C-alpha cells in the first residue's frame, strides 16, 4: 500500500473506527488512541490496497486493541483492589526517632570513602549485584566484595 493509498483509507475510515471504539468504551481519548494505533498497525503490515478488506481488517485490529487494553485495565484494577495502603499517623516521638536515625545514617554514609559509598549505594539503592557493579566500575568481584564488607562494617559500627 502506497502512502497515497494509505491516506485514502485513513481519510475514509478513521472517523468510523474512532466512533466504533467510542461507542464501546465511552472514552473519546481512548477511542482516538486505539484508532490511531490500528492505522499504524495497518501501515506496518503493508497490506495490499483493497478498501473493503482494509476496513474489515481495521475494525478487527481496533477491536482487538480495545479488548487488550480493557483486559490490561482489569488486571490493574484487581491489583489495586488487593493493594491496601495502611497509612498511620506517627507520633512526634516516632518522627523524632526517625529523623535522628536518618541523620546518623547520612553522617555514616558521608564518613565512608568514595569507593565504599559508591559500591554500597549501587548495591542497596540501584539493586545491582556484585558482578554488575564490578562490570560498571571495571573492578574484580573480589574488590567489590571487599569494599562492600568494609562499608557495612563501618555503617554497623557508626549506627550501633
């Protein structure tokens, strides 16, 4: 399908596809997004120019995209239902205790050498494994283990 033929199909069927999805979803933005996505898929497939067959294919693709989005949304809603956030008010004493601990932790981190702090933060904050840290810092795994061990020892000593 050439660009000119695609434009003809787009001009003729875009509004109809969008209305079809809008009637199913009741959401104008979603209908527009799905219609655009269906036309993108049609363009990517590079099917032969046959207006009647192309329109049927567009309706099928749009319907499948809508169902897929609907199912994904259902999964999200079920997850959110299961996720129960329990926010409790902290007492002033608990907040003060937390602030003090946080301050001591930040001081202890600042007291580490740059090499130790880098390895510690890459492991704890970024969630990297020792071999991944070793690759990124161009070190041996043993060097990473040694730096991490020293960092943990110093932190334990300063926070105890």
